[in-house]
């Protein structure tokens, strides 16, 4: 699984997202910043992202994806 494909799939599902992905080929960590997450619970945010890579998770191409999801305001506070 390539990082670019993960980013593309998430970007297609959450167009305004700023996405950073790191990984080793089967295990990845993604940080996604988007105002699409406004008012959404942590679980709902994860569901939104996992839906974007559902095919790859089901066929085993993507084994594990750890997520950090933020609104733009939350990310600004988290990094300061």
C-alpha cells in the first residue's frame, strides 16, 4: 500500500483535508485536519476516514491505520 493512495482516498472523501501519512508498507499513521470534523465525535471522525480506505482494509492491502483527527482550530491549539 502506497502512502499516496491512502492520501488520495482520504482526500476524495474529505476534500478540504490536510493529510499527513507515515508508514512502512502495511502499518500507517495518518494525521487529518479538516473542518468536516466540526461537531463530530472522535468515533464519527474515525468512521469517516476508515470509510475512505474501506476497500483496502477489507482486501488486506492496508493492515493497520492509526488516526489523529483534528479540526483546524483543534490542530492550531494542539501544536501551540
